[in-house]
């Protein structure tokens, strides 16, 4: 992974000292609440319902075992001994003390981490595919490009006070695992006819109150122009985005108002002028810088293995242990390198808030990454952890250790692997709780044979319309709403975050907390009764439409 | 006399910002609104003091391009400090239109924005009356460098140092 040089380190260190001074001035009454707000937000600090919350950046989801151990240590020293993995591949501490945040940031800086721009109306953490570098369908590893964007966006002098938050995702493969069309800018790596890498740029996607799928504005941007073009997009948005109404301030609203074609044209004009003034291409990316960053993402030295023999041995182990075979089926994925697998550690055991892990579990995860991989791991937008490059002959041992630490719940990609925001238990924006709903669903569907029979099913839960739980892109989405002080839940169907991204449609009137799990079960009954052989929930829904689901859920009891 | 920060030091601010210029203009150096400048700019030759123009955050610097050479100061107003349009306006003045005069931040700017404002091309800052300017000066150097190009740097960090 990328290792800081002296310039990267100095910048992060200086940021810690800047924030230390800001915190001191705030506590001394020299900065007003209003002025301190964006300063703390741009250093990751929210004030939540019960306590402050600190969001730590995990750039494009990549962490070293050293960094994970540091998070464990921080959670013990400054918090309650657990952390939360978010849908933006970041990590949240739920109970830090405001006055101690500068010390936490200094601890983070000591392992090349930070919380810069993890909140506020600025360019946020760039995200990508958790299988970057090992996915079989990859055009090119997106991570070097994410790092180049990370550096460009960090303390960008012009774009720290945008109309609203701004999220960028990079997708490097055929299949989209980064939900890039649901970002303010979605960048897809592509090759032209000459085999040169470039970027297909999309703008104006996003979830929240007004979910929109991004529009294409530049089918092929040559790689050396990445940063100048991003400057042009951001400048147009910074100048012309709506600043009067925060609900209309995201770039998607501007793109819609102008139309994507007009927006694209405005960006072209701005970009052409930037290039015209850029003497000798001074601002362009150079081949040497691209190469320098790429050297930080080497592939491991894979052994040449007898994969047939390995698979046979694995099959024998699976035959002996149903639990192991279930884990292999749901949590382990082949890589493009023969004999190697990517393992997903589940952070969704029943009874625990999805994405929460304890300090001890963090240390176990770090140990697994060291023992079975190259000491690196990836956080996912589904709130799990992936350890790549595990040789197949060691999977059984890996499983035993992961299982002992509660990290091997074999439900990846099933209904019990839901995405879930912190909801009303923590978040001051929430209209309803989301964690108890997730738990109730996991408790209802405890029978793994039934869960497996349901197959691939994405269930996403948000506690309010801000959509941190991505409910619009769940095959089944659950949205918490407030009705006269009561918590109600709206059901949505048919969302999808893959290449054919689709937004879910509301099924009908909201259900009460007591009825929501029954409602989900009825949806699943309709699916099971109507599916064709091998057909997944989403495909059945797309084929038969809403009516049957609606009739069942809202049928009056006889 | 009011104070401001100018080129990294505390300085006298002997300019008057006119919100709505009347029949008679005050003595001394004045900053007039863009609209007033576009209508009455030619008549301001008679002024004894210097004349500059101030822009609201939603006014485009492009309007002023032909007049820049005769303006010693262009001030950009921040109605709220979180309204970041002025950052782009300043960069356009410097990078695109080669403006050589003073770019002054007026309105609600805060100490913690100084480093970034300076990188975008601002040379002068009018902060709130209760701000300790001597202390605020330090924020101009909160960071020793930046990754990106700026009005102060045509080349990104990787090209200069790596």
C-alpha cells in the first residue's frame, strides 16, 4: 500500500497541530460554535445524539495490520473498546472526548492515518472496489488512481467550502463493486483502441433525499489530464452549485437543472481554459508520478501451485465440516491468481450492530492479515473486511481462527449481511432506529439452510432519508420514518448498485416496528413461490413486478 | 484606523467599502460595488483617492476583465465564511486574467481560512474587529506546502519535489 514520504507525513502532522490550536481556541471561547463547526467536521468530528463521533479516513478502504492495531489501541485508550466500520469504508469512534481528539489525530498520524475531510462540505474519502488488484475482471488496479486523487483532494485550497459534501469513487473493473454511479463523480477506468488507460467520467450520482444515477460527461479522459479535469468539474460546481438550500446543494441538482449535456459543455469550456493557461503542461500528471504511485501497489509473489490438488483437498475438508463448507461458499472468493482466495470477514453476527468490532477482534483481524496475507486488508462498503491473497491450502486454518473470534459468520451476500446505518441509537439526524431492525431480521432468519436457499439478497437499512444505509440500492430497502413521534419503516424494492444500477421503488404505506419483520418474511414468501429455477430475488422482482409483493404484505388478516 | 493583513503582515486599512454609493463619495480610497463600477466607473476619474471594486460572492469576475489593469484592488466579499465561491474567483483573477493588483478578502472570513485563501491568490484580509491579527498571521503558514497547483504554484508538489 501507499507509504507516506516526508511531504505526506509533514502535511498530516501540520494538520494535527492546526486542529490542536483550533480546539484550544474553541475551548478558550475564542472561536464561536458556528465557526468551529466546519473546522471540526473537516477533521472528522461530529457531535452526535449521545456523544461526539470521530470518523477516521481509510483511503479507498486499504489498511495495514499496523494501522488496525493502532485503531484497537485508540479504541481502548480513548473510547469504549470498539469501533464501527461505515458504508464509506471508513472507521468511526463513537465515544471520543472533544478535548482529546487532537491527541487521537496525533496517534493516527503516527501510523500514516488521518481524519481529514471525512465530513463537511468538502471532497470526502475516495472509494473503490474491495477486490482491487485481485479481481478477475479488472481492467487496471484503481488504487494508484485513488491515491493520486487523495493527494489532490487533501487540503485543496479552492474546494474546502463547497455548496455541499462531495464524494468520488473509482471503478477499475467490468462489474461495479464500488457503486460508482451513485457518487458525485464516478470514474471508470477504460482503455481506448490504442490500449491506453483513460477515464470515463460520470457526474451527479448520489443517494440521500433525491437519489440519482450519475450521467456520463466524458467518455474518455486521457490519464495525464485527470487532475486538471477534476479541477474544472469542481470549479464549475463550486461557483454555480446551489448555496441557498442545503437540500438542493449537491452537484446532482445542478447537473439536473442544467441537463448533463450543458453541464458537460460548461466543464469542457472551463477545462479548455485551464489547459490554455497551463504552460508546458505544468499541472498535468507525469508518467513518472503515475509510476511512482503504482510501485506502492505491487502484486505479492504468488507461488505456482497445483490448484487441482488444492481444490480436491479443500473439497475433502468441506465434506467433513458443513460449517466450513458454508463459509467457503459464502465468504471465500476465487482470485485471478490460481490457488489464491479473497476471504470476507463478516462483521454481521446476530446481536451485534452491523459493522461494529471490538478492540480484540481488530487485533485478531490484524493477526490474520499478517499470518495469511501481506499484512494488508480492505474495508468494504458492505461493512465487512476482506483479506486477499490467502493461499487455498491455508483456508481451513484461517477459518478456525476467524471463527474463534466471531469473524466467520457465513452469511456474506445473504439477507443477514445487511448494510445498516447507526440509526436512532446514535445519530442525531435519524428518524428511527435501524440496528434493532437489523437484529430482529437476523434473529428471524437464523436457519442458515433457509438463508442460503434465498441466495444473493441485498437488504439495506437507513434510519432516515439521508440514506447512509443505502436503502435506495438494496434489493430490499428499509427506510426509517417518523410519524407523529412513532418509528415507522417504509419498504422499497428493486434497488441495485451494480453496473445496471437501479433505484428501489416504494412498496406502499410504512409498517410499524412490530410489523416490519413479518413484512419482510411475506416478501420472501412471494419470492420463493414465484421464482424460477436458480433465479435470485432481484431477478424475480424484475420479472413479476410489484403487485404480488404488495398484495401479500398489505393483505388484511382474514 | 482599521487594520488588516497585507502580504503576511499587519497593516493599516485606509479604504472605505461603499455598500450603496450616494451622490457624493467620501474622501480617500474607496471600494465600490461591481454594479456601481460598471455604471459609473468612467466618472470616478475625478476621485482624489484610489478606487477599487468589490464583488459579491455570486458576481462573476469575468465581468471585470477589461478593467482589471486600472484597478489597484479587487475585493471579494464573503457573506458567510462557508460560502467558498470567492476562492474560485480569486484563482480566476490570478491564473486566468493575470491580475497583478491586490485581491482582498472582505466580509466574513476567518483566521482558519487564511492559508487556503492565500494559495488561491488573496494578498489582503480584513478580519473581524475582535481578531488578534498578530496571532492570525501565523495561520498563513499553517502548512509548509500543498499538493496542488495554486495561484502561488503553477506546478503540483509531485513535480517540484518528487
